[in-house]
C-alpha cells in the first residue's frame, strides 16, 4: 500500500569500512564462544521400570540403549517392559485406586500434586539438562519452556483435585479408574505432565509409557514421586517400544486410554480398541497453516513463523509447517525469512546459544531427509541455511521450500522436522480454503493488523488452537487438541478435565 | 356410502424434500392387527450418501445462524408436534411392526401402544425439544471459557459444531429416542443424517413433515428409513460424517469403531443391549450437546 512516509529499508545502510552488508546486522560480525550448560543431570547408568512405587527390573531382563542424539553417545540402559510388566503395572495402579488414592479426599490429592510441582521446580536445571541430553532439544528450550511448563501443569491441576463439583456444572464428576497413557518423544517431560496431572487431579491412577528414545526424565520424575511420598501404584512408568505401548493401550484394566503421537499410530490404536468400551483421547499429527496477510507487522510475523516451525527442531505436532503468505508480500517475507534462518544457531543442544538442536533420532532424521527429497523431486524450490553442522549427532539444516503447491507431499504430510513449506494466496477465502484443505486440524496461525479479520479467520479455520499474531504458545489453563484427523479430546483447562472423569 | 380414504405415500425427508429411495425399494409396514398399512422407503447406501451431501450443503448456513434463531426454530418444531399430536399418536400406535430390524422379514406379533403411552411419548418429545430450544443460546456460556494464562495473552475457548453427524436411532421409543438424538446435535449447529427405527419407522416419516414446516432449513435434518444391516456399514465408512452417535449392538459398535479409525471419527454409542430410559432427564442436557461440539482455543497477545 502506498504511503506518504518514506519507506525504511530493514537492511542496514552500507558502512564506510567497505565490509559487505550482512543480511542482518548481527549476522556475521563475530563468532560465538561455546556456552555449554554444565549443571549435573544426575543420570543413572541403568533405569528400571517404576511399578508400585518401586524401581523394578523388567521381567525379561532386557534393556536397550538411550542415545544422546546430540553426539550419538549412550546415556543409559533403559528397561524394556513386556506384557507381564505392563500387567504388573496395571495391577499396582488398580490396587492404589481401590486403596489409598481412591479413598483420599480431594484436598489431600491436591497436596501430593502440588508437592510434585514444587520438587520439580527445585530440580529444574538438572531436569532441563537431562531432557536436552536425552532428546536433543536446545537447553534454552528445556530450561525456559519444557521443565517450567511441566511444573506449571502439575501446579495448575493440583488445584482442581478438590473442585470436581465445578468441572461439570449440574453434574457430579467421578474418576474413571486406571488410565493408560502413551506419549511421544518431542516433549518427553512436558507430555508426561500433560497426561499425568489431570488424570491424578480427577482421582485416577496411571500407567504411562514414555517414547523409547526419551525415557530418562520420566524415570527421574519417578524419583520425585518417591520423594513426594505419592502412594505406591498411583503412577506407574513402563518403558519400551511399540510392543510395550500396545500392551498399555489394550490392557483390560484400562478404563480409558490417552495417546499422543502420530495419526498413523493413533488409528492403529483406535482399531485395536474397536471391540471395547474404553474411553479414548487422541492427540495426533498436524500440518498447521500459518497465514500472513499483507497488513501484518512483517518482522514480528517472521519471528512468529520461525518460532512456529523451528521451535524444538520442528518436532511439534502443532508446528506452523505450512506458511500461507499473501502474494503481495510473499517475496518480502521470503527474503526476510531466509536472512533469519541463516543466523539460527544450529548445533550442540547443551550450548546456551543454540537455537536449533539435534533431531531426536536417526530414524526421524531419515524421515525428514526422505520428505525433503520428495519436495525437491516434486519441483519445490529448496533453501537451506548454510550453517555448519556438528560432525557427530543427528542434525538437519533449517529448510524452507518455496513454490510449493497444495498437492506436494511436503504440503500434505507431517514432516516433524525443521522444514517449512511456503505457499501463497490472494484473498481471505483462498487462504481459508487452503488452510482447511488438509486431513489435519490441530492448530493454525493468523497474522494481520485487523481485529475483525482475526475473529473471522478464527471462526473459519478448522483447528483446535488458533494463534493470532503469535504462535506455539501453551499454558496449563489453555485447552489443547485437534479437529478432524488431529484427534479428539482436549488437554489443559477445564475442558481437559472432562476426558479424565465420568459424569454421575 | 362411506368415502374411500386417501392413503398417504410415506416418503423420507432428505435435503428438505420428500423422496422415495433412489432404488425404488420399499418394505411393507403392517399395523398392530397385522394389516398392510403402507410401503416404507428402503433407503440404500446411495440414499445415505445423498443425505450426507444435503447435510454438507446445509451445514455452513445452519452453523452461522444465531443461537437465538436456532433456539426459535427448535421451539417451532415443538409447536408443530404439539399441533399434530393426534396424528403422531396414531403413528406411534401402529405399534412395533412385525418386521426384523436387520432384514425386514416378518417376525413375531406387533405390540400396539396404549393411547396413554403414545401421549406420554409425544409430550416427553415436545418437552425435550423445548429443553434444547432453551439451550441454543446458553450452552456456549456453560461449556466455553476465558482461560487465565500466565502470559500477556487473551485466551478463550469456544465451541464449534463438529459438522455432519450420523445418528442411529434405537428400535424402541421411535419418536422420543430419535428426537433425543437429533435435538442436541442440531442445537449445537450440526447437521444430521439419522436412521430411524426399522421396526417402527412411521413416526419418523411424520416427524419429517413437521421438520419441513418448522422453519428448519432443508438438509439440516435428514431422516432415512431402511435396514440397519444395509446402512450401518456406510455410516461407519463415510468420511464426511465427523461423528457417529446413537444406539448400536455390540457387533455394530465394533464395526463402527473400526471404520471410524480411518478418518478419526468421533464415536458416542450407547449399547443396544443396555436398556435406556428415554423419558429420564438424565439423557438430556448440556453434556449431550457437549458431545457434539469441538473446542477451539484462540490466543491473542495483549499489547498496545
């Protein structure tokens, strides 16, 4: 839009030194010194199962390696639980439900959950380092987001434990019994908190399985359960692979199962439970549209786009992986984005300056590489940050695809990595049509200066979370969950409690 | 000389029109005494797909109606039923037709409903509609929230309709149960495709006529008559149905849940083997509406 004021370039003016103009003023002026976080993660050499309040060896005696994806070094042995271990976990949970936990007054239940929150806060840095070593996420994210948010989830839900009468006005809410939960590797501790905290607040007992690549913080949290004096069996943690997860989901004692993970596995679980009356909640994949209108504050939007897709290496189910930018500002936004990702610091997850850490596993790296290759093959234009990558560990350059069409695999399939597909639109209707043209419906973003347009889009977008002029924000008080094939049920807030109770 | 009466051709109400099955198939309905009463459309998978298409067309418009307007329309439906109580009583008193819900074959004897039992079912149905009419502009305030997040954002959670919902009515309470399933779904702004009781389809035929005169836009409620065995598999697999609700046998529940996984359909089924008291106020209310909505949470920064 033409204005009377002189347009200011976002680029700095050339300097007298004759130095070439950097894309961003801080882009190439100096090298960063390493700034490793050195707190002790207090890891054990071997992690057993946590059943009935005790650490117990797996029935099979089998263990598997947990690898630090940042340097491919082994961190610890993790127990591989089989069906017998899972059964023992359910029996311990049922005993706790029929016993101490089930009979406990809500206000006492609350106190235990508060204790967990507080003890986790006490050991926050230790947990952050462990989380980063085990999963590959940058220490600034585990330190400033994952761990404090996990503690916040326990603190928030603790307060609900004696307020069940306010969950569903007009009806009495009662716990379901024992719930089975399977969580993914992208936010290991946080997902654990998302699943356990509301379940306990509502009076249920839990059998939970962390992902095989990220079991350590779950078992560290078990130490906190012991320190908090949580009655044995209230939370049981079984580690292992898909076979362990299947045993957790299909166990006859489970009154309800909750799963966070891929849509593909979610569907397998739904089918495996088709003949049962188990309650289910599914938090599955996404392919979120992040929509930028021409009136949006573009620099702010670029920060939001970067946060939307490169947060946690793009291992985020609600990542803004499809950028829909209005045609009139597309070139401008793309140029700004390219400059911006060039200065993202990719590397050692434990370095406090790192923006993008390690890809969680070799397998996930291969998946990302495969989908990026398909993007190139199908004719999209690839741009990757020229940054140096560490020699060891699993890393992937921040990647932007432009000239993407709706039919490309990179515009339809969840990549779960630091890969952004850029599409354009001309009208609001086209933006909505493209945003909703997906089997998923977890989240969406809108960037515009116009309030009425935000409200219009937030109504039209078929997604469970809509971020307007922001992205990837989370809070225990804020319900999270998807439309369509992104799953059903909500986690967080009052709405999330419904999925852990029955109405009498 | 007595006048020879004009008998009515039963047609199902789909997309705001009264239609026969595209297959031109029917099944005979007999009255309690076993005499032929009428031929009922035996709807097919194609009829179901057409109904889903009609529901899809009506969906956005219905969802955008104001809650006040939706409430008035549902109230109007209750008015229509109140005015035609006598007709509906006759329909209910035809009794359970001596046909099997699975394949339409004759079986056993029909049980006629007493006059008072028919009247009781009708008044309960009218009251149920009035109950939901009142919820239309209130459930959002009970189910939604402003969320006190720990950052400078305005964060709120609202409900939205799921879309098109497939409903399977039980064999019993052919009017009350059917309306108890439809009412919460449409109160929340969804559109529905409902399969009526096979044994007692005639109340659904009459209900269609009342829907047509109630200001409800065509396609919001689509009623099918026919055989469960023929139609349940398509209810299960049709990917445009975002949810399946109603009453189903153990075998049907498994079939519906298996296929629901393919498109992550929401499933809320009551076991047919457990008797439901459709007259109880336990089966109505805001939590029935809640089962038919999605929750959407919106974030916006707070700043100058």
